[in-house]
C-alpha cells in the first residue's frame, strides 16, 4: 500500500491503476467515501489513462485524526499525492465534497491541472443543506454511523435503484458503516467551514471543466451544477437522466461514457496548449 504524508504528518493512502505513462487522472471522492467509490471509473479509464485515486483524510486507509480538517488541507493532500507519484499535471475528477476540493485545487494550484470534472457538487452550501449535514454529523456522533446512514441513504440513491443497489451502499460516501464517527463529523465540519473566498474564485479556472449531474439528485440538485457551469467560463454541463447523487455507481456506464469523452477532448486541448507554448518559446529564442 502506498502512503504519503500531508503537511501536518497525516498519512494519505492512494493507489495507481491503468497504463503507466498515460495521461494521469486524479480521482477525489466525497463525504465519508474512500477510493473504492471510484472502482468502476478506474476500470473504465484504465485502457487510456493512468488513474490515481486517494482516500481523503478521515476515510478509507488514510489516517483519521481527531483534529479539525479543512477542504483546503485536503486539496493540499491531493497535491502531495501527485508529488509523491511523480505527476506534474493531471486531469482532476471530484465528486460531491471531492468536487469542492477539486475547485480549491484548481484555484490554488492551476499549474497542476489539465482539466476538472465536477460531479454532483456545488459552489456554495444552501442553508437547508447545511442543516441537513449538521443533522447527519450529530446523528453519527450520537447514534453511530448506522443511524446516520439510515437517514442519508435516500438522499444518495434514486428511488428506482434503491433496492438494486442496497448491497453496494458501503461504496457511497456516508453509507460506509465501518468508519469512525469522529472522522465523518470532521469531514462534515470541513464542508460547513469552507473558505468561501477561495470557492468564489471559480471564474479564474481556465482549463476545460465538465460539470456533471443527475437530474434526480436531491442532495446537490441540478441548479447547483447549472450555477457552477454559468460561473466557470470554460465549463460545459452534462445532465444524466434518471440519475441521483450516487450516479458513478448507479449509472456507471453513462457516467463513464460522458467522462471518457470529455477527458479525450480535454487531453487534446492540453497537448495543443503545450505545443503552442513550445512554439512561442522557440520563436522567442
């Protein structure tokens, strides 16, 4: 197993799959989720890309400190993973909380990103969502992850898929029952305490951006994605019909097709950008 230390000494676990030397794609999961939540995407991209998936602090095999977390700190953790893996730039794919982390990463480290995919995420929290996340946190701390998950499950999976995907609930963020309550609560607090001055700078992102949402997502509804796509000059919006918040599992085939098509366009744009920079350098020499 591969680990890297964050700036505060926290161990962050990650793994690499796919073609060595191929264009890298960094996958960042959401609230409570480990890298296994990207299993279907990592398999789908393996023939063309090198996939790097990490466990955010507080999830998976990464450390779960009792001290407070921040989303900016988690973006720094992601950069530490790229550094340790020897990767200078990557396409970044973030879901839910991972999408918020990806926005911060793209703003704070623009030189490290080839493209950004923001799946089932938002640019700001509405009061109703802050109240909901606070309730989940309190339920986790007071009644354990099982109690919290019973409340959260219907916000993540669409009603038509609920029974079919119930055995896979452990893949989908807060539904992972074996994870400690304090780590989940710390991730919730990181979302609630996000530095909005950083997130408000999404207009500065100048690499290709895919904003991806399911039209049945009730946790980060379509309107959140439409607002992000409107604010980011380089963004395109894709809506998957019949999909809810957990659509990377629930509608994996459609999700993967849209993602891989976008990555192909984004990689072509990146290579063109590199070629243009090299031509300018030659002309200036």
